[in-house]
C-alpha cells in the first residue's frame, strides 16, 4: 500500500459510517437509528432507565419502536463527524454528551449540536476533551444550549482567547458550571 492510502481508506470508511440514512430513521425511529450510527462509529450510548453503557452493535436491544431512549452519549475515540449529526435531530432525551479524542469534531459540529432544538431542551452536561480541531468559535457556539448545567473543557489547544470566550459563555448561560483543565 502506498503511504497515506491506509489513512485515506479509513477516512472514506468513516465518512460512509457517518452517512445519514433518513429512511432508516423513519423505519426504526430516531433513537434506534442514532444508536446504530454511534455504535458503528465506536461511541457508546446509555438508555433512559439503564445504568449500562451499550457498546455492542449486535447487542442493541430490540423491542417496541421508541422503547429505548438515548440519555447519554460517550463518543470517546469515536469517528463521529459532522455529516452524521442529522441523527441527533430526533433525540429528545439526551442529557449528557462526552466528546473525547474525536479527531473529526470541529467547530461546525459544536455549532450544529447547539442548533439542534431537542438538545437545546435536554442537554445538561457536556464534556469536550482532547479534540484538537475545536477553537473558541466552537465553544462560543454552545451558548444556545440553554439548559446546559455543566461544561468540562480539557486539553483543547485550539482555544486561544480563554478569558473572553468563557466570560461570554457565562454571560449567556448564567447557571452554567464551567470546569476547565486547559494549559
């Protein structure tokens, strides 16, 4: 294999994993379709009323449509990318999202997250850790998540205007508890 072709292949495969199948969302409902997307990309989901993280794609619970509602997403080391974020639109119960070491997460993703009306209502906790493509612009975009109570930011070298950014975010979200572990 020529150098770089392996990375190109995985990039292509990850793009395929993130392609949104709107018919699938119609057929199985938003939570099931989003679960399939997230697990395909290497993320974990936790359903409302369950303490267990779901990580095995083939072990996804079956049952009546809409029985399993995603309450938490742990996208550590996953390949989720912007083009898959349409899957988040129908999720009404997501309270927590953790984005750690996600190489495809950039400002546009955080902007998209904060413009998702169901997440504006439900999301309470967000952690963004070691996502090298996130800058102040992405963090500022989070001001639309009006019910966000806790935001943890760590190892984000793209954040340059810390004081200004965090002050603006606190102004927009006075209830927000902001925890920082940044250089």
